[in-house]
């Protein structure tokens, strides 16, 4: 058997009238309406502060990249015995420094910002730092650390992707890096 009240509520005019009467207080609504919470807009700088020090570190890193870029543009690089062009090594270091500084700005938007940020900071230090050192001095003694820094930079990018586990992320990374 069909309830006559349900049959009346199918009509949009009747439904609108009933909603008006409920809002005025003539009829009680069937269910209690949940309380409305009003979210205040927080300034973006406060939201970034909650995700750690990465925006500030990116600011310092960007300033350092500009300073080092200016130094490299106005200096002469030492002569090397091989075919190695120290200016190209410097330009690679400076380009990676700038790109990963921008990546560091976006780290607070990640699900796990501390993991991605730690990899980016370590990678910039080990990759860009050793390239800068080699380009400015011509000394190759720290070049063994450079691939480890590059690996940290790759892991920083992988950490920004949302995976169920680190094992899944490593499987994807090694699948991409393995030649066919």
C-alpha cells in the first residue's frame, strides 16, 4: 500500500510548500539537520608553515642558487687535463639546483612532505654541491658522491607520488630505470 504523504511529496510544488512550512517552523523536519561549521580561510603562508620548514628552506636554496649562478657567470674556471668542461658541469649543477628548489616549494602539498623534502635537500647537497665543488676547484675527489645525490633527487620525486607502500614506489622506480 502506498503512503499518501509519500505520494504527495513526489509533486515538486507540494515538496516546495512543505520545505517552506518546515523552514518557518510549522512542520518539524524528519531528520535533524547537522550543525553548520563555517571554515575560515587561513592565509596561505600559515598553511605552508604547518607542513614544515620547506618553503623557507626553498627560499634560502633559491637565494644560494642565484648567488652561485652569478659567481659562476663572472669567474674563470680552472683548466683541466681531459676533455671535461667545468663550465658545463657548473651549469648543470646550477640548473638542477634551481629546478629542485622549485620542487622543494611544492613539498608541503605532498602526503608525506618530510620524506620528499629530506630526499630533495640531501640530493641537492650531494649532487649540486659536489658538482659546484668540482667546477670551482677542478678537484674530482668528491665526484663519487654525485650519483648518490642524483638517486636522492629521483627518490624525492618518487616520494611526491602517492603510493600505498615504499615497496610499490621502489618497484616503479626500478622498472622505469631498468633498460629493456
